[in-house]
C-alpha cells in the first residue's frame, strides 16, 4: 500500500503544534483490496476506512467534480489511478494540501510549506470557489492561527468575495453554519472569524444580527471603543480568555443584539436594548437550530447583564428577582455561566480589559444569603403554592438586605 499522512497532521507537525488526530490517503487501492486487508469501510459518499488496529481514517485518493450548487453538489471519483497530487489539489488551503510518506519526506506540490513560513492562508486552486463552506473554514483557520500571525492571502479574499457575491453562502445548511460557528467560538481569538467574514461580505449574509451592530455608537463614558460591533468582538475574545465554554462565548457574542435596533435619534444611548434584542436572538437561534442551552443562557445574559453590572444600585428585591431570573436558586452552573458572560462584557472595552470585576463576588454573596433562607418554617405555617413563593421571596429579600448592609460595595 502507498500510504501518506495528509492534511492537518502534517500542517501542525510543521508548525510545532500537538497533532490531535491523523488522517491518511491511500493511493492505488480499491475498496475490495482495503477490506481484504482488514479495513472497515465507514464513508458513505466516498471510500473511507478505519484501520483494523489504530482505527485511524484511511481514505482512498479521490477527485471531485462540481455538479450542483452548495457544498454538497459534488460527484466524487475514487480509483486506483488517482494520484496523490490530484487528491491534494482538491483541498482548500495550501497548508492543508501537504503530505508525508512513510519515511517522513514532505510532499508539497502546491507550496504549503512556503505559505506556512510566510504565515499565509492561500487557496490551492480555482476549484476553491466551488464550495462555499470553505469561506467559513478560512475564517475559522484565520481565528485559529491568528496568534501565530497568519492572514488571508489577497487573492483568496478576492475569491471569497466572489463566492459571496454569487449568492453561494445562502446554499449552506443551517446545521453546517452552526457547526462552523461553534468551532470558531472554540478558538482563542474568535473575533477574527467575524472580522474575516466581514471583509469578504459573508457576515452580513449569515449573521445580519451581528453585522448591524457595526457603526452603531455607544456612550464613550462607558465604552471608550465607541462602536458596538467593535465592543462585541472585544467581548467574545474576553469570554475566550475566561472560559472554554462555547455556551458562555455565544452569550457574550449576542448579548447586545438589541443595540442594532436602537433608533438612531437616541444614539449613543440604548435604553431598552435588553428587550429589543430578544427577538433578533430568538430568530438567530431558530435559523441555526441552536441547542436550547445556548439560547437559554444568551437570553438571560441579554435581559440581565445591565443589572449584573449595576448591582450596587439595585434594591434587595430586584437582586432577588434577578437571581431567580438567571436560575441561580436551582442551578449554580447556570449562575456561574451568567457571571462569566457579564464579566466578559465588562472587560470587553478599550483600555479596561484587565480591570477587576468585584460584582461577580457580590452576586455570589447575595445568592448564598438568599439560599440560606429555610423553607421548613414557612411550610410549618401551612404555606403552599403562591403564598409560599411570596413569603419565601420576602424572606430572601430581607436576607439580601442584611448581606448588602454587611458588604462594603
């Protein structure tokens, strides 16, 4: 068998990064010959096999031919006469179109090593334009490797603009866009993903709720960066600093969607943006069929992030109601996710990225005080249902008032 290590494993090895998984291309074989060697076929659209002992993926060398719109409109040809160079040519970027043979020799027909050295994301061939999903992949790779100094080649960006202009982004399924969004949010600098999509015009097509935030001013007193879109990108990067949790990062990304609907005649103020953003958030989550956990946290952060920041000014009753609204009395993880997203919002401001956020500890103290209220005495009084809820709320308000008096805030 002629077997070659390909793709991300070669790229990451040359970059000195950990290789998380290895993919292989097999040249000169057929499905039948692979099965005789003990490989198990798993690919439906093209021949991919699992190694009998390592269970790594081995794909037969293949080419693709565009026959329809979108990222699914391809016919795959896999045969013993397909060469390694032909297989590599169908890949998206030169840094993903390299291979290594069994002796560790690099096979690089399209200049991937040179582009790695120069920190360039460049498409392999004009066939790049046949798959609109590659626009999202390039943006994601730009976010992934931003810390290493990578940028998108000018000719690749121009090609991405043509893909967007041809309406190809609209052929992508919501599920695939969501998958790429979450993979982008997993990166250390997810803001770069949206910056690249903005540059090629795809952000307005796929994420109009986010795109409309750019150019919307905010009060300089609270937002030295002024532009709401810039703020959002700073916030999502701050969320990436605070936690690997993509649910929190998504909430950070979407918490200010309402500012995109603020009437211009009241700029730079945004009174009521917390409720104005609820419908755009719901539409975005419906469109991409977002899991419920993402919508729930994003909705809570959108409603209550202002309260979280202004805890000093809140009455004890409002504090108890906010704690209830963010599910703090039932699930501490929900509460901590909420605090992380609010902290990211507070730190995602120009020049304020490293300031302390004591509000999180104050909210934790208020939650502990409210949670310490026992229900047994209330039940002993015969209280049930709504009456029990009203009296429990009053006891919690009194407990929070005592805690607020004790704290120096």
